[in-house]
């Protein structure tokens, strides 16, 4: 009798086991995708949260867990997670870090997920930024760019030509404009270069285009093995001598207490990106002009690149991670994010419907520059970029302070070349 009871007990347990398996455990049956995101602007955090909520509603089988990290220490924390083998599936990172992450093996290529039609809808600058060693490792929702903000009234009164994308200011015209605007009523310094920006990366992003427009560069891009002849060559020296002159002639305030000079009418021009448009347009209204980058001899050049996304090599379910990323990068979600942060939409289809960046939009010149084959210049596509940027930043700071231009560029070149040598040329790891 006892044996019979045990037999029935086993049968009941087996039936219950089958029933529970059929119903499924909601946690174990779902795929969890962890995501790291930099805690930048509040609006960007809210936009991402809304995007992921919409994704969750359409994809209940995938749980996305977000970990926000402070922007200032973001890269250090990501590197610490990589060393501890605790990287998430989806990683948000600033443009300059793509190549080091890809070279070190922390990212997987996205090529098998990105269709040709999808790729064609992204700005060429976005594709350039995300490509390393002929493979696509990242895509972003938005891009960035540089230009001059100006007062139409002030330019007209000073007799300065209003430049266009097809006919930007030449070096001579820019110099003439600065000389004329310096004496305009209320102007303390004619050009604002955002020198109060505490982020030293601004020195590279904001000022390397001047170097490149003169014909110099941060490194020799044919093989990324040396900066010699590019960063310290005659074109680069001419560029940084001119740049130093902006401070010597008191065209630029080297130590402003804040970045309000242009909005307050104390500067006539402001060299900066799209992110200042809300502040400037509110201050100046219809008088505000957004002007293209100047041609200082070898074509107009602008910085580009911004935060973007990749899938890490630590991800156990990259297909599910791509499903999340594909939703984040959809045209509707790109529109959602860029409406909040005012950045240049990464997708052409989104630009076409944007009030700011479409053909008749006030910031259309930024979209034009990013779609050009020659104007938007990606930061050097090499894992050596952090060393390159730091060396250039130090040189810029010393040049502004009055140090000899050739000497500072030579020192920066030596630092860069030594870093590349120390890392055996940053050869691609197998």
C-alpha cells in the first residue's frame, strides 16, 4: 500500500512539473539585456527611458536593465567593468572611444545586423565614426558639428559679408570681419571660443578643424603611425600661429568666467555647436544667424561625432541586444531624442522632417556639413586617439599662454609618436 502511495505521489509531482513548465516562469523565460548609459542631460535620460518603455511594451520577452554612470568618470568605469569582465550587452560611449574599445576586443561588429538600406539612411559622418578596420562597430542617434553664431544686424552694420555653405568665409575675410567687429558698439572681444568650457576635449574637437582647414592634422592618416610632419609641419604651424594671434590681438578672451558673452552682446561671433542654439535663439530671436565653418585655405572643416552605441563581446545574447538597439536607432526614436537635446539627427529620414535641420530649418547648415564628403572630419580612427587628444590639448593650452608654436607642436608630436611606439603601433589584435 505504501509503495502504491509513493507511486501516485511521483506521478502527481511529474504532472505538476509539466504544468509549471508549460506556464513558464516569467523571469527565467525572459531575456535580460543590461545597458550602460552616461547620465548626461536630464532630457536625454528621460528620452531613453521613454524609448525603452515603448520597446518593453512591444517586446515583453526582453527585459532591459539600465545602469547610469556619471559622464565625467564614464570611460574609467567602463574600462574597470571590462577588466572585471562585467561589461553589459549594450554600451553607450563617446565617439573618440570607439576605436580603443574595438581594438581591445570589447565590441563586436554590427555589420551582419545593419542592412544596406538602414546604413544608407545614416549620415556618412555616423558611419565614419563607427567604422574601424573596415568593420562597423557603432551607431548613434545623433551627431554634432561646428559653426559661427552671429548677429545679422552687427554683420550688416560692420559691412561683413554673410557667408553661405557654398561660399564660406576665407581666412582673409574672417580676419577682416574680426578687425571690424572688434570696434562694434558694446563688443569686448569679437570672437567667443567657449574658453570657459571645463572639458579639455573641447580644445581638440573645437580647434582641430582650424588646423585641418590650414592643411595640417593631428596625425598622418595614411597609416596612423606618426604625427610627424602633420601636427608639427608648416601648415600646422601656420594654423596655430594664426590661432595664437587671436588671443594676442585680443579677439578672444582667454579666461572668461562663463560662456554668456555672445548671448549678452559682448562678443559678435561664437564658434560652437548646435547645443547653444536654444540659449542663443532665446536671447537674439530673429537676429540670430547660424553660419558655416570657414575655409582657411584647404577647405572648410568641422568637428563631428558624439555619443553612440555598440554591442559588447561579453554579451551572451547579441541578437536580443541588437533588437533593443535597432529600436533605439529607429527613425521615430532618433526624432524623439533629438527633439529633446537639439542635436543633429543621425538619420537622413529624420533630418527631412526636422523643424531645425531640414532644408529651411535654422540649423540646416550643420546637416549640410555632416553630409559633405570633405567638410566633416572624424577624429583620428585609431586607438591612439586619447593620447593624441591629450597631447594636442596641452599644446593648445601652452600656445594660448604664449609659448612658441613650433616647440609646442614638436613636443605634442613626440608624445603621440612615443605612445604609438609603446603600444607597438596599435596593431589589430586577432
